[in-house]
C-alpha cells in the first residue's frame, strides 16, 4: 500500500516538473462508485472509472466521473498502483485526494483523467 502511494507521489512530482505552467485541481472525498470494466461485452480492456463524493465539475466535457485506461496512462504499474489505492480507499471508507486537470480529458468518454490519487 505504501509503495502505491509513494509511486503515485513520485509520478505526480515527475509530471509536475514536466508541466510547470499547468495548474491542477484536487477533488477530495470518499470513493462512492468504482467500476472495473472488462472486454466481455466488447468493451475496451482495463477501463477504470470512479467517482468521489462530492463529485466536482472537472471542466471536461463529461465531468461526472474520473476514468483511466492504457491509452490515458501507458505505464501498467502506475495503473495498478492507482487501482490499488482506489480499492483500499473504497474498502476502508477513507477519503482520497484526486489530482486532475480540466484540460486532460479522455478522448473517448470526455471524463477527467486522474494524475494522482492520494490517501491523505
């Protein structure tokens, strides 16, 4: 669990250094919905979507969910770490801080893509 948080923080720091002019928003709250999609019904693999409560207006075309997949986050270990953090928060009822940008949106769904998920 600590590795997931540390990896997420390291990814956020590296991402922040590469986009120093970009301001990021934070959504905070418990994970109220968590969906892990499969290809069983012809869907795309590894699509993870979730909501926190209260869900902010993310500024993306469809601002009601956060979503990530291999197209959005190419590193498999980062996706695993983010999903592990979401599972831990959901199972324990712990709030998370979701760092996101209103200009980084999934092209297929229009949902905001998380940059980091932190359990404070």
